[in-house]
DNA sequence: GCTTCATGTAAAAGAAACTTTACATGGAAA
DNA sequence: TTTCCATGTAAAGTTTCTTTTACATGAAGC
C-alpha cells in the first residue's frame, strides 16, 4: 500500500512528533508508515484520515 | 470498530466461505471480523470495500 | 435417521503492527 | 562550533491479525 502521509503532514506544518501526538502513537510508528515499512492498523488509518480531514482512500491506496 | 460485513455479505447472497474466497483469506478470518473479534488489516479492509463496491467508511466505522 | 452445508469457536503457530530505548545524521540558528 | 530540532533506523519485546486444524451446533433435505 502507498500513502501520502509525509506530504499531507508537511502541508499542515506538522513534525512527525506532532502527528504522533495527535494520533497517540509513537514517532517511530509515524516514521515507519511514512516510509512504507508497514501499513497502519485499520483503527489507526481512521484516526489518520480524521486528523487530516480526508477520507481513508485519499490518504492510502492499494 | 464496528462493521456491517455480515449484512452486506448476506445482501449479496454470499456464504462466509464465498467471501473468504473472494478476499483470499480463511473463512475464520471473515467470521472473526464479522463477529467483532478483531479488525482487519488496512489492506484487507481495502479489499473488502472493493468486493462490496463500497468505500471503507461505508463498511467500517470507528 | 443420516448427510450436507453454514456458522461459531478454540488452540497453536506465524506474521504484521506497535512500543520503548537508544543512537546517528543533517540543517538551522545562536 | 556547539546546541537544538527533525528525521531515520535498530533491537527487543508485546499485542494484534491471520492461518491451519479441528470440533460442535443447527437448519434443510433426502
């Protein structure tokens, strides 16, 4: 799965640590997802979409 | 997370085994998701939405 | 009655996601 | 130049997701 998290986060002026705080996960988790080391769980994907104010399909693609 | 997989599957006239085949997962995985024992991975959620011809948010909710 | 099919569930094992701790690098800025 | 911040990554450990195998139940049909 691909995602545009890094771009979306940068557009919002957030650091990885900022986003991790909003998502209540570790900074390493944000980093790993941004760099495609693994995909988030479905609940985390929902939270990501919510804080980005986008639909899941607008953040992630198969 | 809640989901309406059981209803959506029934509407389509599919057994759990049918759906598992389409999703390329075990029947137990379909059963576990339908009965809320755990949430699917994000890739599997995408596949489920695709075979249901719905958006992820139309199948799952936080 | 028997058989078949759909469903629910369990145990054990493996894979994937996530955590904590820790260290390295590079850029900006004082 | 040294301090600070953001980023990348690693190792070890826990939790969550998924598989395989297996067994139980109930409904429907013969």
